[in-house]
């Protein structure tokens, strides 16, 4: 069945004499699709098997996904807070290269830091083979501190690292020693385009299954769901059967705003994530029976698979829940922790819906996605508010991403961009089912 499609396009500059180049005298290289299956980790994260180093020195891990950082992260041997997981041992690797730099990354609920290295990594594909990406920039986490509800790695999560699906375009110099600043060349895409100079782009499609655990609230995945099909990455080529190409319409995306998050250690983690993958939407529509509220102003929303729910500006979330009879604000119930988000309890039989407007179309989530039943029998709204009343951006977590097919293209342009700065050009495309 075709899904709504979010299409995001990144334009990469041609750097004179630089590492990323495009040979005009060679035929364009078009890679074949590699399917990377995703499973559910113990805490509900989307995970994939990742290997680091090669041969007899290969080390095996489960990594989760992050949209808004373009680096790879792995818990290192010296990480005292990374318990109950496999830890990366750099001394066992013959392919690791130290960069004499350190990096600190602020995610929404976690601050992680450690030395930066280069390493050969690989991801397991659906046919059992490995997709190898050498010379990957990796932060070996030696310290992580929970800013909100909990840390991203270790504990009961079973997750040892993070595969960054961002581009580093909004990265700032790290506040830690070494002065490391991530660039596009440090991303998976930058390295692949460097190794494949006749390729015009790097693209992938993401089809997530609905989250197995909601609200990032410390719950564990039911034993019958752990490790099962959580979706797929159609790596290097999207799956055209997932959408109807003749019905797509494009919507420009605003990537000018830069909140504080992964890849940008200069902003507090209580802000919204960085703006590497942001969608510019034409407003929204809320309906609860005959009660209807609409916002016709343009809104900017980030997408991030690390988190499950929908996070709105405080005034907008308050307006919506005032229209739901029986709703009650619970400042300490936010899924990201009370300093980052706040939530509302709602009647379990609430039948409201919410839709984002794009052009002439509205993409709607119904009560099945928006009403979450907790283990104690109470129900909580999937729409939360930022604790910071000054935060104006939206964040769309995996409950939204799992309802669309996310198609991303990192496109390399001609020498006309040789001296242009890197910039991001994105589109949101909705395709009727």
C-alpha cells in the first residue's frame, strides 16, 4: 500500500580540489538498492546490527537511529554509565585511527562526549551480507549524562551506539577540547560520495513500523515484539512501490532555523533538535466531534526517530487540549522529562484527530495514534508541549514518521556550485493512499 511520502533533498557543493567531486567525463553511477532491516530494541528503539573493525577483530553491536546528527556514536570501554551493553574496544581494532579531538553532543534527553576516531563500520542487510562504510567518523562515548527522562545507551536499552542519518550541516564546534567540528564529509553520505565520484546522489527511503513502546517512558518491549520487524531502510535507492510517483506534489522546507541538539553542543538540550531535516507545513487541523480548530499559518517541524511522540509549542498544545473535554495538564508526565516536555491525561474514549496541512492535502492522525493507554489504565495524549514557552518549532517523532515513507536524497550538483556554501533544499511530498 502506498504511503504519504516526505521527500528531502540535500544539495552538496563541489569543492575545488576537495574530497567530494563529480567527474563530468564519466557515466553517472546509479547504485542498486540495499535493504537494511530494523528491529525493536528492548526499550522500543529502532535498531540495526552494526559491526566495527574488520576480520578477527570485528566487534558487533546494536545501534539505534538519529536523524539530526551525521556522526556515528559507540559506547567505549571507559564509559562508566554505559552498563549492560557491548562496549567498543579501540585497542582491538587495526582499522581505528585517532583524530586527537573530542566531541560533545547534546541530544534532547542526553549529553554524550568522548574522543573522535575514524573506523571501518558495516551494517547487516536483509540478505545477510554487510554494507561496509570505511573511514567513518565515530565518537567513542566515554561519558553520557541524562538531561531528561533517561540516557540513550546502556541500561536496559540494549543499545550500544547510534547511526547518525544527518548531514552535520548545522554542526557547531564542540565545546570540549580538541576543537572538533563535524562536516558533511564526516557523514555516511559524504564518505560514500567521496568513494563514488561518478554518483550524482545518495538516496534512501525509510519505512518504519509503528513504535512498539510509546512515550519513551522506560517501558520495555513485549517479549513477543522484541527484535521483530520494525521497518526497513531502502538504502541507496528508494522503493518505488511504496509511493505513487505520478501523484506527488512538492513543498519547500525551511532549514534556516537552528535549535540545539545532536551535532550542536552550543545550545541547551531543552531546545528543539537541530534543523537538518525540517518540514515546512501549511498549518494544521484539529477535530473532536463537531469541535474544529485550525491554524493556517506556516509551521516548521523537525523529524526525529529517536523519540516517539509529537512535541508542539506550548501555546498550540494548550489550545488543542482545551478543546478535549476531560483533559488535564500533567507537567511531570512529559515523555522527555519535566524540564523538556509536558503532557496531558485525556479520557480513554477520546475520539479527536489531528492533521498537518500541505498544499491542498491534509495528512491526518486519528485517535488510534493519538490516545496512549498507560500501564495503570490512564490515557495520555500523544501531543505534548515543550516545557520552554519560547520554543516555536514542532518535533514529529516515530509515531508520525511511521505513517509516511521518508525519502531522502543527498544530491551533488555541477561545478556551478564549486565555490558555493553547502545548503539544504528539502521538500515534503504527500501521496494519497
